[in-house]
C-alpha cells in the first residue's frame, strides 16, 4: 500500500482511534505520521484516552517519540498538560470533563509544535469531545487510544481504528500474530441488520424461544460453552453491543464458527490497517520480512511496517 493510498483510506472515516496492542508498538509513530500527512490538508481534532506524548514512557522507562502537531490542529487535553508542550495555543473552550490532571480544555494550535495529551477516560466523554471538535470546524476526529481498549472499536466512539502491534507484545512472533489477528477478528464482526430479542431473563431461555438473542452486557466463555455443548446454539445468532463486549477465547470463537453461529454487533467500527513494529523495546526483534508477511496472511486489512514505511 502506498502512502497516498493509506492516506485516502484513513480520510474516508470522520472519526478514528489509534489502538496499541502493547507499549512501544509504534502508536505514537503512526499518530505523528498521520498528523504530518493529513494535518495540513484538513482540520484535525486530537485527543487521547489516558496520557500520551511524554518523551519517556512512564510505565516502561523507555524513550518514546513526542507528538508533533501542525498549526491549526484542535487539541483536547487536561489543564496540567498545557505547560509541558512548546506549541503556541489558543484556548477555545472548557469541557467540564474532569481528569486527575485537571479539566479537559479544547485549544487550537497556532504554531507547529509538541504537545502532551491527557484526555477523557470514558467513552461517552470521548464522543462529546469529538462533537465539540466538529462544532469548532474539525473535519476529522482522532483519538490516541489506550492499550487493547476494544471499546474504542464501537461505532459511537469512532468510525475506524488503526491497530498497532509489534515485538514488544511478546517474545513469540506466533503469539503476537495470533493475538493481533484475534483482536482484528473481534473488531470486524459484522453489523447486525436487525436486533433479536434481548436476553434479559436468561440467554438459554431466549435462544430456546427465538433461536437468537441480543446480549447487552459481556459475552463470556462461561455463558457460551454450555450452550455449545447442549447444541442449543447451532445455527443460531448472537448480537452484542460492540466488540468490547466479546470476552471469548479464540478457541470458543472457532467453535461458534464451526457450529454456524452468527456473532454480530449492534455497532462496530472497522479496522483501517494494522501497523507492525518488529523491534521490541525490551531487547529482542523479529525478522521484519517474515513478521510482516505472516501478519499479512493472518489479517484482512493492509499491514504496514511502522519502522520503515512510516519513517
């Protein structure tokens, strides 16, 4: 995939989140690439779930790239973060959203420069910040996501996600590929055309009566495996609110597929691409060509080497 093709794909969605499978997966590198390639063509709104942009990772102690925004970018970050960047800022509005680092403030970058982000931690607050961005003239909202937060794959939070993964996730390439592919699999569950009856009084009862069920809460192995053993689920349909509600092991997902059980979501974003970082922050690395080839065989979306193709 060329740079132009990737930019075009990303610009198709109005709101997006960048999610890391682990620390040091290349999430900030991807964000900076995105800001550099699209931030001067349109007005971007940028926030973070949690804190990001610091030069040293507060968890691992490793060096990490800072977030560089072009002039004109709208930024939502906690009040205490204002003094830590070097960008010239124009404060536009307060949000009333509290964080441990102060209220979230929305600003416009009046110069190119570095920022640190500490945004809302609740998905409903992220939706509200995105709405404020669009009211202020943003053409696209970007959420710098947290580790493994599948809730950022809900369509009411973002239309699309970029998933960042890499060698820092695990020393085993096989494990990295398997878990990344499973994450993508959940993110890209099909959207339900219709909603079945809600399993309010029990999943088993709902399936017996209707052959399908809507589960508003979490869907777990302990709920599904007994139903698989009983044969009650065969050929049935389960609908969950969004991918974050699916807490099933890959083996259980496989069993649902074998028994022709349709697993769908009420609301889901789509995975735009996967970026891979073959170099671990902890001292090991993968063969970059083998890693990217294997990942491309395992997922259905474009895969990019963040260390080379986004350099």
